[in-house]
């Protein structure tokens, strides 16, 4: 059944058959029903807004004096009203706002039955009341003074399905929920006995057996003598609002849980005594558990009064304003830590009721000690300015029902005073304004269409529209109007009401958006989300369930009583799953279990199931929320880990190395058989006494310190020291390596280490070092020999050259072959000089390979330097040299050696050019998968590789005699490239040219940039 708005007591007030008039505390008439207007002989509308002295002149009393008396003593009084027929007795009854509040209204009624113009007036008023009770969307009933029902409206009969007055016991309480009856019935009897208004929120059973929440209200109707003659009751459907309220309460509990996690100290304190209602766990811990809910802070925590906090709470409570204090020094007493002085940022915010009255104070404190201490140390200044953040809670305004009547054409002929309160226009006739001017423009056409349809069908009219409030805002209203026909069946009137449903619309919209966000959230996460009712029956499964299991989401049997979802569980897991759900509902605690779900392909996969019950205010389980997470891979991983552990131990015991593992703190946790066999120590002995005794005394401290430091720092461990072999007591060199294994968070879970016997390697290393020293001495001797040879040979040859040139200059030769012999002799001298220089250069280059360090060499720059050194030869030959080092612009090489490589290759390309064409030389680099290639290509004479290929890189080999040379260039290039770990390849065609490719490995002597 849809929810109904609050009852329109204004409409019911107008329908009362007895004259009634209400005065405000300032003696102004605020309401008068038609019966009072008829009794006074004036329209009721004219009475509203006039003063009491004007509307009701008294014979023997003053209205101001009466009002003052009522403020002092609130009891009913009788005065005499001056009328044309003589003084008439009036009963004045004070109405306070509540039991302790000031005077709000005075109800005025004739003390004796008011004469009417005819005997038919009460019947018309009764008929009008009955008609209005059928129009309004509430369940309406009346009883006699003793509480026995004498009327139920049709809406009551339709909702409850009860026979009404025809039942043996027609009490309205017959429809109460069994849980509500024990509390509601005594309160109803108390209201009947004390003649006090009755109000309660109760659940009423509908005709279909379901219960919905209603706001039940009953007002006593009194005679002119003040006696209760009848009770008027209404039941307003608040089920939707109640459920929304319960959801909001659940969210409020969630907010309190979240509030308990914020890094602040929070407490809510109610009343003038500041009774604790809520306190965060960290605040409780700070105060040693002394701040207890239900107790005044002044009693349990004296520091509140001693340090002025109680005064601040009083100020916030009585002023209704938020009070903040920055860097407030407070000294708390804690049994564990004694007195603790710290600085806090305080916010004391009043907590308001829906009526805007202060009911308590929110105490919010943030620890600012570190900030204050930093400010004191750095600037020595007091805490920076105060923050104030005033929060004003808006009062929730309960808008009354607006009633109206229309002519058959739809023209409004009457509207209740609530219209003026809402729209700000006292009546529709004011300013000539039509009711349609207050309707949202977008709603005019739909409203007109629906009303025209209802007029043609002569049926009740119901729709929703937006009505402009006095502040200009449009709010949603439910409009309902019923047609009334005369005796001939002609439409005579429309009677209707306007109910403000704006907040309900917004609540529904927020709830719809919230449910939509929840739906999108459940569909986006990789988990299966499900919910169950309080009996454990599943009523929702997210789409991930159906995608996994292949079950049909439209099949009602999946979530129905048949619990078809259980078919997707492994048969062995069905009974445990049912048991855990039942246990969770009984114990009202969350649970976790592991089950196997059948995938659509028939495979069962392990899932982790979590269920959390939602509890109501009374602690009963309302719902069960849960999720399923696929953990199949984790299961397989655990099994694999167990297998890997077994395999690791088998492997560790099979290899000849010493294998060991350590805990994160360095404690040995595993030693393989080879370790125990070599050292003679078992795991328990090493754990108890350590392994230091296995290391020689001079090496022991360093070995233990190095391992301990690497474990502390989490670094890879590598160290060499000797270990004693148990079999013969011999100390042998071992290389110890260990690496930490970390979890997904980077924490070390275990160290894995090996100890490798390198004793033979160490001995070989010592021998190699001795041999290297011997080779260094031989190289030094070779350098000395080359220097001596070149120096000793050069001097005699220089003497020979000097003597020969002097002989040529001074002697005369008559032999005609003398010039040729002179030329041959000069050529031989030049060859001897060249050979000595190249041998010296060869030795120097090899020496560079042993002593010089590689560096980054820019190829373009080095090539240009080489070309510049042979520039005259290049120009004389008309050679064209092209370079392209874009692929690899630089390499790591010993610069003089690379310069020598390029010099020999480029000078050979110019020297051995073809006589019939100018030389064309190309130099470029390429990047290969594991190397860099430097290529030098020419179009010269070429080399017959079939004939000379095996001797190409031999010392003193020459293949062209028309130009001078020593035959050492290519030999030197080959030696330099090989010394850098590379290789040299050559392709050549006689008469076409030659291509040399220098391959340099990536890494140590390879590519740099």
C-alpha cells in the first residue's frame, strides 16, 4: 500500500460540528471553524486575523489580564461573551506547546450547546465530516468517550479487510502487530483515562497479511462543558519513510564506525549535565576508560571541570554556537602513563533537534602536539588563529494538507487557509491570480490533460505536480480530487487535497541513486556479491555468479524456495554452507568459509565466502550480506609451494654444494646433507652454538660481521673464507652467496644461501697471478728490446744515409747505371726506416691494449681526424669519403687503437685505388642484435682472396708492389680488433673493390651510445 501523508487536522478542525475558535498567545484569532462563524453570525474567514477584543467582546473580563493569568496558571476558565441576545458563557482552555513550554494557543468554545439555525445543521456537519474523511488519504475512525468505535472510513475497511463495526470486537487495535500491541494498548487506555491526545508509530496488518508502519493519532472532542464526547483518530501510512529512516539509522551506525577510525578524539555529550552518549575507542584509551556512556563527564573525568572544558561545553550548549579552540593545552590522567600534557585543536559543536533546539554537544579534538611543539621550537609563537565553522541545521518543516473544492468545470471555488501559508498569497482571488500561475510550466499540460480525462470519465482524479512555494521554489505535491454527484446523477462538485510529497520524492530518488550505485559497484568488482533475508534465503546474486556458474538469471528457482543456487556448490559443501548460514543468523556474527563452485564448463573452483549480518535496533538480524572470492589459484599455489618445498630439499641434498637457509633474522633454518657431511655439524648444533668455529680465527670475525650486516641491511651476501672439513680437519676456501626472498610487500621471509668449494680455483688463481706477473716481465723485456733494437739499428742506418748522401754530393760516377743504383739505394733506406717505425708502432699498440682503458669514442670526430692526417693523399687521389654513423654514433674502445684501425683501412683504400676511376670510400655503422658493426668499403683494385686469403693478415705480407709498404697494416688491425673481443671480416673482388667489416661485441668493449 502506498504511503499516506500526515492527517490534515486543519480540515478536520473545520469539519467539527461544535463551534471552535483558536487564539494565539498575542490574542489574535488564528483559526475559527464554520460552526463558530455561524454561532457568532459572521463568516469564519473574517474572524481570522482579528483581535480577541474585536471578535469576542467580554462582559466582565479583560483579554490581556486573562492571558497573563493563563501564563501563570494553566487551567480552564469560563467567561461571558457580550452578544445581542445577552451574555453567553464561553469556555477558555489553554494549550501549551508541550508540558513545560509557554502558552501557545487558547481554545474558545461556547459553554452551553450553541443554538443552530435549524435541526438539520448537525446532520449536514456530520455528513460533511464523513465525506471529508472518505476524501483524505488516511485511515479515519471515531469512538465514543469510552473508546468503543462508532465509525471506520472506507479506506480503513479496504486496507485492513476487517468487517468494521460488524465485528464482534470492532476496536481499531485489532489490526495491531503482535509485537506492538503490549505497548500500544496500555498507552491507549491511559489516553482514554486522562483525556489526553494519543500518538504512536505502530504496525497495522493489511488485508493480505502484510504489516505497514502507521502514525496513529487520536484527539478527544469535548462538549461545551469540557467533557469528552468522542475520539477522532487517524492512521497515516509512514511505512516508506520508516524504512528510509531505518536505512539512514544503519548508515548512521556505519558513520559511527567510520568516526571511530578517524585520527581524532570524538564524543557526543547530551543535556546540561553533558551525559556521554558516544566516545571513540582512542578517546577511551587516552582517558584510561573513564569516559563511560550514560555518565556525566564531570563525574567520571574531573579534568573537564579543572581545565575549563565543562565551561566551554556549557557555553556551546546554552548559546547554540560552535566553539573552537586551537592548540589548547590539556593534562589527562591515565593509569598507564600518569599525567600526560598534550595540545589539542578543539571543536565543540551543538547538536540540534529537528525543531532547532540544542540537545547536546559534539566534542571533537585533534592532537596538535607535534605541530605546536614544532611551532614552539621554530618560531616560539602561539598557535595560529582560531577556526570557526558554524553549522546551522535547518528545521524540517511539516507542511499541512491543502484542501479545495471545484465547480464541475474545474474552477476553484474554495481553498483552505493553508494555501496562503504555502504560496504567500492569502487567497486565489488576491491580485486576480489563477491557481495555474503557481504550477510549474512543464506540468500545466499534463495536469490539464489528466483532469479532462477524469471529467469525461467522471472518476476520481489523482496526479502529481510541482507547486511554487512562497519563496519561489517548486515542490512536488500529490493532488487527489473526488467527484460528487447530486440526486439526478449530475456532477455537482469536486473535493480534493494537495499533499506535499517533495521530501518523499527526494528520498525515493536518493534511494534509487544509492541502489543504482550499489548495483554498479557489485557489477564492477571481481567478486560475487549476494544478500539473504533474515531466514537465510538468498534474494540477490550479482551478475558475476551467473557468468561463473552458467545459471539463468531469469530462473526464479535460483533464488526461490527451491534454493537452486545450491546446485552450483560441490555436493560435499552444501551441508556445511547451510549450517554456517544458520549459525551466523543465530549467533548474529559474521563468518568465513571455503567452498567449491562449479563453473559453467563443469570445473569446480575454490571460493572464499564471507557473510556479515545486518542487525536492527533491537539486535535482530535484518539481512545477511556476503561475497565470494575466487581463491582457486591460491589453493593451487599452496599445493605447488608444498611440492616445491619437497623438491627444493631433494635438490639441495642432491647437489655437491653446501646449501642452507636462514630466517629473516639470520637464524639457520635448513642445512642440506652435504653441509652436515662436510662440517660434521647438524642443524640443531649450528642453531645453538653457531658456525663460527668452522672458520679460522683470523677470518672468523670478518665472516660473521659481513653476514650479520648483510642480513640487517637486506643486501645480497657474498663472501669468501675458509671452512674446516670434518673428515681431515683441512681448511678449504669457499664462496658463500645468499639472496633474500621477499613477499609481495617487500618483507624478507627467508634467506637462501650456498657455500661453493673454490679451493682449487683459488690455487689456480694464485698460479695465474704468478704467470701474469711473469708475462708482464716478458712484455717489459720486449719493450726494452724493441726500443734498443730500433735505437741501435737507427744510428748505423742514419750514418750510412749520411755517408751515402755525402758521396752522392761530392763523387762523380761515370757508370751510366749509377743514377738508377742511387735511387734503389735511397728506396732501400726508406724501406728500412719505415719497417723500424711500423715495428715500433706495432709494439706500442699492443702495449696500449694491455695498459690503456677503453673510453667512449665519437666515430665521426675520430674519422675526420684520420682523414685530416692523410688529407694530402686524399686530395691528390681525388677521393670522395662518405660517413654515416647515425645507427651507432659512438663505441667503447681504446682511442689510439681505434684511430690506428681507421688509419690503416682508410689509407689502404686511398693507396690501392684503381687507376681508371677516382676513389669512392664509404664508412658506416650498424646495430646488430648482439654487436655493433663498423664497415669500410672502397672501389679500389681489390684483393684476390682465393690466392692471398690465408696470408691476408700475416705480418710483412704485401699483395701490390706498385706502391711502397711494409706489410704490417692489416696484421696490426687484426690484432687490435681481436684484443677488444671483436673480429675482422673482408669481402673483395679484383677490379671492383674491398669491404672490411669490424665486429665489436655489445657490453664491455662494445656499444656505448
